[in-house]
């Protein structure tokens, strides 16, 4: 996660930003509430996958179309039964419908915009260029300033003592 105030990368368990001091708990709660669970994310299908699926369905449709044509013609001449001819006609029409459906599904799948997953976070590179220059090169510690105050007090007390 990145601090929304200064852009510094932070650990999700941090309560405050180490660079600017902003409270991160509400931001982390908001990010967690908006996070999409990984199992609900479906990666976009490639053109190759869409084409393969459409070709597979069209092949099945062509097979059913020709099987229906053969059964409908053979049912009347070979078996001399009208119900086999009717079943063949149904197979023929089902194959035709499958071919048309697969063709349009393939076209529709390729023309629809595919959702893309975020590969990396987009951040603004220069959030506040003055803030980076405003910080001193080294930040003095608390003990340094305390030691300096004590040294100044001890010099003043040495200067005040009569000899």
C-alpha cells in the first residue's frame, strides 16, 4: 500500500506513515473493503482461446448437421420409418443453430472489450517535490539535542562559578 499523503510505500500493518505521519488505519480499512477477492477475478480470455472455442462449437455443429442430413435421408429409404426421418431433421436443424450460435459468439467475444487486471499500481511520480527537499539529510536524534542542551548548561555553569 502507498501513503495517500506522501506516496511512500508502507506495510499494511502500519498504523501511521513513517514519512509524513498520516494515520493509515482508515485508509487500510477502506482499501480492504474495496478489495476484490481473488476467486471472483476472471482473467480475460485471449483471442486464441475465443477462436478455439468457436471453432470447436462450429465443428460440432457441422458434424450434427451432416449426421442429421444422413439420418433423415437414410431413415426414409433404409429403415422406412418416419420417426427416424424426423429425428434426423431435428439433428440437422440443431447443428445449423449451433453453427450460427458459435459463429456469432466468436465474433461477439472478439469485439467486446476484455477486462484487464491491474498489473502494477499507477502512482504519481512527483507527488510533492518540495517535501523531499524540505527534509534534512540526516535527522538528529532526541538524545543529541538533549546532550547539546546539557553541555550548554554545564558550560554556562562553569563560566558563572567564581575562581
